[in-house]
């Protein structure tokens, strides 16, 4: 029952977010992670929204693969990670990282180097 | 015709709105605009969420902004969120902000 | 110039936070990461504060090691990761994850399984 | 005697306080208590940060709460943070909240 890793590229336009969720849902179900689909939809939407809003990337690559008994979703952009806010939050905001960390088992955010920019968010959900 | 991904029906008489489908970065501006007229007069604003299938931090931002715009003049009341939407609202700590959540017991 | 990985255990009491920072500073300097000491102090303080405030752990283990050209700091607790807030934030809060992610190159948060609870935060800072 | 890890001197006359050392989860309650008297009367509150060597989210929480307690009656003004403290304040987006940061050009 091994299913190959898949990767799909999306433009950084909010209109594609429902398609990103469909993609992740189908791939998670193919790998028998149906029970986690709602958490994964949320996490992948937050990661892609951040890439769209903050990074300036030209494309977003979403990958889905099985790693042992876990499903790993990666969201990669080629933009720049922003430490400082690029839009006023009037005291709200920063819920995205918290929500992602809250719904997956392993959450990681890796920034590129100057010679290879971009941010990779890894979202891992495991069967117990 | 396929059904729209997100829809919002606003009723200024009853100061309520019904949100249907998926509220995210693609639909949040539309929701904010549609809700703006409800903030003009004082009083609570009822948001019927039973048909909302997806909510993320962009959607929560809409809800919080609508609530804050009311200030002392009222509060947002969220009605009948599905269990996953409820979980997201709880993780986001929405109740701490004075926003009410009511399960109409459907 | 290889320096062994080190690990030190602290009680979950806020009073030890200055000691945690001293520990990380000394170990980072021994590994020639002096230029990153302030960012590392912030990140490790945030991670330990979270373990103290939210997890219910009995101890916190802080590890420092070199991984290639990067310095890796781990903060492990034996408590329970809380998705839902356990204290009122009155609209603020959740700055910790954002600050950690902003000052390191790689940030990850891994939760334990039911049979082995606890949260591990990894904070990685790399030389360019 | 070693110097204390954190210290705060409050002057109710000039509505100002000088924070020295490391402000974190261990010292934030002490800072909050010391600052409370400054919130009683209206007007800005000056926080001299030039000798603050460490600030984290627990410390930022103190600053934001002090600022919010003033409401419309004034604002917190942060003076002369060192470069790293300044960086943390910026990452936290503190200016968005109406808190002022002034470099006294030392
Ligand atoms: N992919 C990304 N590219 C650039 N910056 C990012 C990315 N993801 C997150 N960030 C930064 O991290 C911050 C925190 O993100 P988040 O918690 O989702 O809150 P918000 O997006 O509401 O600010 C963002 O404000 C932004 O500065
Ligand atoms: N080590 C941990 N153990 C348990 N829960 C944690 C831990 N680290 C973070 N959390 C959870 O993640 C949330 C976000 O943390 P953070 O961004 O630092 O903000 P804050 O601590 O102000 O809420 C916390 O409120 C808590 O629910």
C-alpha cells in the first residue's frame, strides 16, 4: 500500500486555497489519513496564506508524503521570511503559527539562506 | 452550476448573517464588507455558522474585527459552529475576547 | 575543534531562566556562535517559559549541539502540549512562537505521543 | 554582593520608571506591580530602557498591559532600548499598538 510522494505547484493567489485543500484532502485520503483531514486542511491553509501574504513568492509548492506512520505536508515558497510585520495587526494576528502548531504533531518552519531564499513549513500528523 | 465556495446573507432587520461554505483569505474581504452595515447601529450581531464548513485565522480576523467595531455597543454571537470550527475557535481563544458562542442545539 | 553535545536539566521555575541564558551563552560561545547569543537567549527563554507556563512538566532539559555549520538548541519537557489556552490572554499572547520563529533559521515544535508525552522545541541558528 | 538580575525604579512625580537588567517570566510580576501606581493618573508613562539588557514576550506583556490600562488617558513611551531590545520590540509589532519608542540619542 505504498503511495508515492506527490507535489503540486500553486500560484500565490488566495483563490487557489480551496484547491489546495482539495488536493491535500484527496492525497491524505489515499494514504488513509481521512480522520485528520480537517486539521490538515487548516494547517495547509495557514501555511499557504502566510506565503501569499508575507513572502512575495512567485509560487507555492505543496508536497504530501508518508514518513513511517506519519503524513508529512510541506509548504515551500521562494520568498523572504519576514520577522517584522508587513501589515498592521492592530493587536491581533499571529494566530497562524499557533493554530498550525496546535493541530499537528510536528510543526517546523525553516528559512532559506541568502543564496537560496524561501521558507519551508513542515506539517506532520501521526497515527497513534 | 457548482455551488459557490463561500456565501454570506446579511439581514439588517434581525442584525444577523448566515455564513455558508469556506471562509479563508480568498473570502474574508467579502465577509468583512457584507458585515459592515451591521456595525452601524448598536446591539449584538448574530452570525449563523451551521453551514460554515471551513474557518481559518483569516476568518477569525473578520469575526474579531466585527466584534471590536461594536465596542461597548454590543457583541458578536456565533451560532452553531460545527465541531471542527468550534475547535478552531477554542484554540484561537475567541471567548477571551468577549465573543459569545451559542449552540442552538440542532 | 569539535565540542561534545551538552545537556542540562532545570526545574520549571521562572527563577532559573537567567541561568538557562547563561548556560546557552557559554555553550554557544564555546562553539563560536557568539554573534548569535542574543537571539539564542531570547529563543531559549521563550521555549522554557512556555514549558513552565503551559505544560505541567517536572523538569526541562536544554541541549546544545553543533550540527554541521549550525548550532542546535533543544528544549524538552515531559508535560502536555496545550492547544487550548490555559490562561486568559485578553487579546494578547501568542507572541512566543512568533518571536522564536523570527530569530532562528529553523524552528520546530514536536509533541510527544500519549505513551511518551512532552514537547520538544528545536531552535537552530546557522552560520552563513 | 552581586547586582540584582532585574530592578525597577519608579518615579510617580515624573511618571517614569527605569528598568535595569533582565525582564522575563521571573521578573515580570514585579515590574507589573511596580508600574501599577503610574496608571492611576492620566498622562503618558516614560519607561527608560537603556539599562535593560534582556526583554522577552513576558516583558512585552507588561509593557502592553501598562499601555492598555491607560486607555485614552495616555500612552507608554519606551526610551533608548538597546539594539537587541529594539529588534524584539519591532518583531513583536509594538508600534502598531500605539506604544511610542524614542531614542534619546545617547
Ligand atoms: N512563508 C512566510 N514568508 C514570510 N514571512 C512569514 C511566512 N510565514 C510567517 N511569516 C511571518 O511570521 C509572522 C507570523 O505569522 P502568523 O502567526 O501566521 O500570523 P500573521 O500572518 O497573522 O501575522 C507573519 O506576520 C510573518 O511576519
Ligand atoms: N511546551 C509547551 N507545553 C504546552 N503547551 C505549549 C508549549 N509551548 C507552547 N504551548 C501552547 O502554545 C501556545 C502559544 O504559545 P506562545 O506563542 O508562546 O504564546 P503564549 O505562551 O503567550 O500563549 C500556548 O498558549 C500554549 O497553549
